[in-house]
C-alpha cells in the first residue's frame, strides 16, 4: 500500500523485478535504530546535505517507472538508492535517486534538458521529470540486482490506525514507544527536507558560493513527526572570511539602512525569488514584522511546508542541544512525542502562532522535568554541566557574540543516570510535576536544573537556554497557563483512575478528543458536588467555548 506510511516495500530487483519483500515499518525502525551510531549534530547535518547534493527528485508516471528510470540513470552515473513517494489524493509519483558520487550528479545535470515550448523559465535544479523514451529501451532483464525502496515519506498515519496499534500494546510504556515509532519522521521524509533546503541554497549560490541553508527545529532535532514543517536558516557568508592572504578583494555592497531594515528587505527579495524562480514553490507569505522575519512557503514537489529566516544561528544550536538531549537517554524522545500529541489533542498547543504554548516550549518543559524529576534522580544533565565539559571543538558564538559552547559529542558525557523509571512512570510524574508547578513565582530553567525566581512578570517564564535574557514562552497568556494546569491535572487523573482495560485504556484515554475528556471532567466535578447535569448541556457549553476560542484564534 503505497499511501500507507506504516508499510514499505523493498523491491529486490531480480531479472524480472518480481520479488517484492514486505517489511513492517517497525522491523525496519528497530533495525535502523540498533545499527545507528551517535553522530554529532552538525556532522549529521553535513552528511544529510551531501546525500541531498548527490540526489535528484524525478517525477514519474507511477512507481513502476523505476525500472526504466533505473536503466536510464545508471547509464549516466552509479545509483546508490532509489526511493518512491507520492503526493496528494490523486497522487503524483516521484522517485528520489541517490548517486554514489558528485561527478555522477554533475553528469546527470549535464545530460538533463529543457524541452522546447515548455512553459516557464529554464531553471536548473535537482527537480526533474522523466519523459517518455524516443528510442527503443535496452533490455531491462540485463540489469544487475539492486535494492529499491518504496517508503512513503509524505503520508501521515491516520488516527484510527494509530489508535488500533496503541490499543494492542501490552502496557502504557509500550504504547508510548509505539506512538513514537509509528509517527516519527522517516528517512524519506528527512531526505525530502534536505532536498528542499538544497533548492534554496542553490538558488543563491552564484552570488554567495559559501551559502548554506541549515535545516533546524523538529525536522532535524529528533522530535519531528511525519509531515512536520521545515525550519530553515539561510546563512549567506562563511563563518570566517579569508582575510589573511591574497591582495585582490571583492567589492561588496554597503548596508543601506539599519541591520533590521536590511534584513527585512533581503527576506522580501528572497520571498520574490522563491515565488518567481523556484519550481514547485508556492503560497509564499512574508512575515517581516516578527522579531525574526520569516518567509513561509510550500514546496509542492516534496510536500514540505517551509519557514526560512536569515537572522541568526541560534535555532540551529538550539536544535543541537535538543538533539543531544534526545540522544542521551532512549526514553526522552518517546516521552516527548506522547506529551506533544496529548497537548495537541487537549488543545494546549496549536499549529498557528498565538497566546498558547508552542511545541518548542512544551519540549523544554519536558526536558526541564527530566533534569529535575520528583524522584530526585535526574535523567538528563543541566546545560551548565555540558558547557563546563565543552572542548575547543565545541566553541561557538552567535552573531552578537553570545557564547553557545556546550559539549556536542554526548559520548564524552560519562555520568550514567540512576533513574530507572519506566516511560509510564515518567509520563505520570510529568503531569504531577506541572500540576503543582509554581508558575506564578518560578521560571523554568534548563541551565541550572533548579527553578529560578521569575525575572519579570510573564504568566509562564522559560529561560531561553542559549540566550538567557529571553523568555521562550513570552507569548503565553495567563488563561493558557491556567488551562495547561487544568489539563495536566486532568491527564494525571485519567491515567490514575483506570481500573481495567477499556477500549481507550492507558495513553489512549488522554489522547481522545479534548471534548470527551473535559466532559468527563465536568461530569466528575458536578457529580462530586451532588449536581448531576445532563451531558447535552455540557456539550453545548463546550461548543460555545470552542466558538469563542476559534474567534480569538482567527483574530
Ligand atoms: N526556536 C528558538 N527559540 C524560540 C523559538 C524557536 O530557538 N523562541 C528554535 C528551536 O530550535 C526550535 C526551532 O526554532 O526547535 C523551530 O521552532 P518551531 O518550529 O516553533 O518548533 P519545532 O521544534 O520545529 O516544532 P514543530 O514541529 O511544531 O514545528
Ligand atoms: Mg518547526
């Protein structure tokens, strides 16, 4: 089933291309995770970038086109892997072809053409389509066997399928692990995001040969799910300009206004460039008044929604910090996936920006809890500890001079945690922890693993671990903090109050629609006061609340 992210086919090419082996995605993930060694974040980013550089995305008629495409491409360069994916309800089919060397891709590009009379500007990129052959095809039988994978990199698993799989788990800890395994961003999804980044990098490469488009955020920090957005930081210049040798110096255009004004202008131009010249890119929106101006767009050929910025590297270093936290202990990522999912269903987080808690803030809340759990046995170290252990290779500064040095190779952190709590215990403890957290007086701080007094009044204060003067959750309103506290209490209560396995047992009991949960909560509250209220009345109240909230979010 090509449209189902839960399965992929490994098409083992025999002379007749007929052997099709089916694996469950779980098998593959377990295998991949076991064989995967720790690779420092920036090194991993560079490996993925080089993989994207050696790849092309070919639009084809159907997945069956791989035979012909294989024969054609392999006559020009040596193929390493091919992956099929599809986009849309009436699916468009694509195959990612990764070649062995950079020379292969140069030859592929040289041999790719522009068709006369085709609409649009003749733009060269890694996105091509495979047209019907004019000549007789070579005999496909003679092609040696190789492994072609069909793994959907774009489809998001349906809720019903997720619920079914979770209901079959043994216990809550298994449910949390399964949720992580079946919803996390897969290899093809990652490849598509790096190919999307490469397109932006290539677009400015003539003027800025050192430009790098760094993916950051959930696409690369290990907390991304299938279909997650791509955050990109476009860095135009190299880290250290080569100023020592050479006497011929490039003329450069002087700044023509304040740094912020100039940045807004560059972003505006980048938006035009994406809109006018880059194939597959549409729905360009410029958000230039934000603290960090961004351009949003949709890359339709990779089915990726992008946010590009050019302001600073902080997001990239922050992603490195979140990445090593996830690598530090196997329980971190599954727990964060479960909590992010719960928060989304409970309406605590929301994909549109506003006065609610963002996924990023929520992730920091979970990490802070893991640094300082109620049991007193930390699962994760503080950022200060990692900064103390940083070596010369870990020294980095932001553009404004802020020091962001911390140990990047987590293998060098030798202290093992004494915390052996199961995922189920940690989840329950998380809810307990924040149900009693003193948001009025305390700030969450990942640098010290203690909760520090709030430096200023904000309903929720999470110290930005890298730029300590900033509050990551500055946007969060006091209503939302109250709602968060209510929902964590509610979730703790739901998890504790289950006696036997119902259909929606364990994790599923808190992943049901918010409406069902709050009705249950309200019924419980009313019945405790001896006031039984008809459920229909409660639904009506809930609807009114939702309408009000929607109105607010539209504004
Ligand atoms: N970021 C940051 N400081 C903030 C907000 C964001 O450093 N105040 C960085 C973080 O590295 C974060 C990234 O920008 O991971 C992207 O932010 P966002 O897209 O909001 O969060 P994601 O973690 O990508 O989550 P999502 O899946 O919701 O996109
Ligand atoms: Mg993001």
